């Protein structure tokens, strides 16, 4: 009797639980981001001091994309987003990649200007030179990388949706 027992789920309760879990994810992400900024900027520690926060942030993001992709939710999310937003999801992904590239370039330029220059003029020169070179490399690379990852994940998610629809049609 217990083997085939169906669990009754209240959708309202489940939706509220999902909302709470989503809020918890945002809170953890914000705390990790604040910790990273604090350790790098205020305390002047190296990148190795923020490894745990980076691992937490990346693992959560990768897990979410993986689960959303293999449940077919990601393609639906993107479709809903594109229908309701002024900018397409893929456009926002490219812009996000460029922004990350800009932040990395400015951080590298600032680091070079502070740690390797002998005078103020040389610090300014190092800052702009390293920032520009880093920007030219990282911004396009990250934009393209994130765009390809996003498009691949959406395509896989759509394939999962199509397979589920086909399986549903076959059972009828």
C-alpha cells in the first residue's frame, strides 16, 4: 500500500517554496559578491582569498543552467523573457559578457598601475595600456563564450522539450 501511495502537493505551497528558494539564491549570490569585493578591494587580498566565493557562485550558476536545460525549462524561460522584454535574452547575454570583460580589464589596469609603476605618470600609462589591451581581449572573448554557452543550452533545452512532447504524443 505504501509503495504506490501518491503524495498530494498543494501548488500554492510549492510555488511559495520555490519563491523562497529563489530569494535564498539571490541572497547567497549577493553575499558572495559582497565578500569578493570586500576581500579584493578593502582588504587587498589576492584572488586566492576569494576562491570559495567564486566556487559557490559558479557552482550554483552551472547547476541551475544544467537543471533548467535538462528539464526543458530554460528554453521556456528564454521564450517568456523575449516575449516580455525590450531586449532579447541573447542580447543581454552578450552585453553581460562585455561588462564582465570591462570589469576584468579595469581591474587588471588598476592592478598594473598600482603595483608596477614607479611614478604617477607611469601608473596612468600602465593603467590605460593594460586596460585597453585587456578590454580588447576579454570583452569579445567573454561575450562570444557566454553567447555560445547560452545558445547551446537553449538549443538542448528545446530538444528536451521536443522529446517530451513526442513521448507524450506516443503515449496517446
